[in-house]
């Protein structure tokens, strides 16, 4: 039975650090939560158990945590990874995203779930799950535009969607979901190819991954690009803990792949 929300919400204050499961334990059970502007998806890594629900501007962290907790009450897991659609500093959301509700910067996930929790930018999480080595740029086509660069095993979350595209538009305005719905697939696809080619040239990428929920609508990809998938976001969440040969350790603004 799910407890009343008021009984479970944590007070505002410093993050209470719970002891993490022993590092190097390959049998750790990780619940990976991918928070998006239109959907929240979650999966118990290493199993077939996964679920999700609609997101949006009414989705506060309290509501998200309550829904996930209720839908996973019969699941057994040791720790949680959360992909958050915005900047993350010192393991906590730094802003409240425009396409979600309020309160993300203040919410204490560890107190609510009573489990060790790690939070990372959602594009960085999918980039981590997609990484095969070298200098890689990840671009996520979703409600907005996610982006991350991995260089010498250092994951650097980016906000390329904030770049100016024209007098009245940012790159996110041109490549986001609203632009796809308003302008149509053909015009949107041309913009994707034109902008991402410039990104690849600017970052001197060795590999390029295009992910996010809208990547599936691209009939062809820019040269040297490969298509990402939501499953890679879950893989990235697992790699935030020492569950295999490849895992990443957090720093203030970045993550370092070990």
C-alpha cells in the first residue's frame, strides 16, 4: 500500500547521504528513472521490469516519486539512478525545467525512497550508455534538445539547445517536439541535419549519437552518426554504479568513466 504523500515527503534541507552498496558488487539491483518533458520511464536494470507514465508541466518531483514508488512497490532494488532534463550540480538538479513542475532543486530523493540515489543530466545518462570510446557527441531529440560530450572518458553535459538560431529562436525551438509538430517532418529533418552537421564540426567529433524519443522519425541520419535508443539511457543509469566493467564516478559538473 502506498503511504500518503504528505507522510513521505522529505523536508527541505541538506541531502542526507545514505551508505551506498559496496562498490564492485556486480549483483547490485539498480532502478533507473528517465525523467522527460512528456514521459517518465523507469526500468529495473537487468530484468524485463519497466513502466512509465505521462509527464508535463504538472509533474513535480513529489508526484514523480510517489508514482514511481507506487508502481514499483513489489520490486526489489538496492539503489536508484535518475536522469534529469536539466543541469545537475553536486548531484542535485540546479534548475526547475520549463516543461516540468516546480520544486526539483529542493527535493530530497534519498529521504523519500530511502535508498542511495544518484542524479545526472538525462542526455549525459544516455550518452554514458551509448559510449564506445573516443570523442563522442550525443544529441537528444525530445521535448527539447539534450546534449552531452564525452572526451577522454570525461562526460560533459551541454545545453546546446540554448544557442541562438535566429533573431527569435533558439536551437531547441527549431529541433524540439513543438517544431516537429508545427513544421512537419520534412522541414524538421532538414533542420536536424543542418544543425547537427555544424555541431559535429565544431566539436571535432569522432562519433555522433542521435537519441531521444524523436530520433526514430529521422529516415536517414547525418554522416557518421548512429541512432541511439531509450534502452541506452537505462544502460547509462546502470553504469552510474559499479555494476560492470564500465562505470562512471561523479564530480561537481562532470562524470568520469573508469
